[in-house]
C-alpha cells in the first residue's frame, strides 16, 4: 500500500476546503506544504516578510468571505505572523495559520528553534492545535477550517512540527476529514422578535448599527431590506462599510455622533460595544438597546441592553423584516421627522468639511488627498487604508458602495496593513 506524508495530506485537505491561495515565505519545515499545494493548483504567493503574508491572508478573507491561509518557517518565521494573526483576531476574520515548528521528538532538548509556539498564539487565536500524528492531518485541518468559519469567525493556529510533516503513513490509516454540508444559521425566538419590533415601533428616533457580524454573515441585502422597510437610519463599523451603499437615502455618515446621542432606540447588529463606541457610553444613556450577536457573551458586554437576540445576523434581520411587515406600525413612511433631522445634521457637517477637502495648502492636506482619490476611483473600487491618522481622514472622505470594498486597520489600529491588504484583496 502506498504511503503519504503529512505535508501532502495538509495540501490535499486545503484543496478539499476550496483554498485558492496560500500566503507564505518559503522555509523549513513548511516548504513541502507549499510544494504539494502548488502541485494541486493552489497558488502560492511568496512575501518578503511573514507579517505581510498574514495581513494579505486577512485582506483576502475580508474580500472573499473565505478563510485566508498563511504559513511560515519555524521559530522566528512563525513568530513574525503574530501581528497579522492579532489583527485578524481583533477583526474576527477567518484564517488558518500553519506555523512551521521543530520536531516534537526533540522538545525539551534545546533543539534548533525550539519554542512553544502554541502557547504564544493562544491569546490571538480563536483556537490552537498541535497535531501529533501525520495521518490525522485531514481530520484536524478540516476542523481548523470549521472552527475558523462557524459561529463567530476567527483565526485558527495549527502547529506543524517537522517530524509530523515529514512523517509517512499508509493511505488506509489516514483519518478522513469530517465536514458539515449545510451551514446552520440560528435565529431568534418569536417572542424576542416581537419584543424588538415593539421597541422600534414605539421609538421616535431609532437607529441601526451594523458591524462585522453582519459582514461575515453576508447580510447586506437583508440589512438594506430591513432599513428600507422600517425607514430607520443606519450606520456601519469599519468592518461592515459598504453592506449598503453609503449614498443611500438612509445613510448619514457625517451625523453619526448626533444620531447616537439623540437616538431613543438602537438596534445593534453583530458589532461589539468596544472602544469605537466608548464601551457603549457613546450612545445616549436613556436609549433602549437591542443587540444581535451570534456570540452570546457579547450580549450586554460593557453596557446593559434591553433585549438580546442570540443568532446569525442575516437570519434575524430576515425575521425582523417579516415581523415588521406583518405588524404594520413600521413602514417606509415611518420616522419621517427623525430622518429629516438626520439629513439636516448630515448636510451641515458635510458643508463644514468642504474647505479642508478642497484646500490648496502645501504640503497637501490628507483630506484633500483623499478627496482627489475619491474623485478618480471607480464606484466599485476596493480601497485599503493604513493605520493611524490616514485612517481617520480616509474614513471621512472616501465612501464605500459594496461589501468588503473598504479594508482598514479596524479596531486594532495597526499600521502597515495597507499594502498587504491590497495584495490579498487583489
């Protein structure tokens, strides 16, 4: 009976998981993963620094919706993936990171580049794995993909020890991969949906905020149908920009602070009340909060909520739209006065920014730079924006019209993401 190596089994499993690209720097012991993957038609994209490879895998995931795959040599090579892994972890982006490692049989002997990489990656990973038998790679790599994508997404780290990668196993002894053929999208109970509609229908100044959970759930069309059905103004987080075109009649980008301060009911769809929202304090203290999240521990984190709906963003938005249509109190004619208030606040703020958007000062002001870029790019352009100050100027000046077409450093604020994200997006 023919034998097969652990590295070849990893490559086979990547192919079965519909992996298109692997982002990496060549080195030991992972070069056989890359070689076998390329033999199977997976494109290898070789970088000059591992951090950029990880960030490109993240950018690919943000645009494609599929897990990005990255790999690096043992020790320093794998450690260089950490910053990219951290940014993906904060963004809750699906990735599978295959870290090269020294042979398990030499642990504890001061072997070359011996390091407990699993422990180091634990705090920036949704899960970590250390396979110890080459024949179990299909089972464990497929598990890594399932963990990375199901529920709240995130990066999964798999430690790939040299002796396990190079180990040979009889084909008959390989443990097969196991997969779920149908993705389950849990919804909320009927009582919770009815209570949410009651709160929104009774509000004078309702607002919808959608975040990464809505993005990864691919809920753009359902989010748009809900806000149009109910005539509720919406805002998005850095991750979810473009779920609805930002020139939509219910989009008031410049009036965000006014909206959050004056809203009396806020529907939060798949986003965390983290520092971006001043841990929930950026919202009016008397606003009723309805929070949707697939991760139950996020409900009520940092601020009390009046109603928590645990489930998939897309499923629950569909439930809410159907309930609103049946109830009848929320319609495309609702909240007219509040929408007019938001429109006026947005117009005033936009007028204030015109001077800096068009200033002729030298050196060029970043807002003028962003405005010039805005005037020449196509509507469907994918734009990546790096961290620090340019992030804020780009956010203000360059709108987004399609899901996944704006990539920035998000909650981590990490600098250096711009070019790797662009490569991954491309």
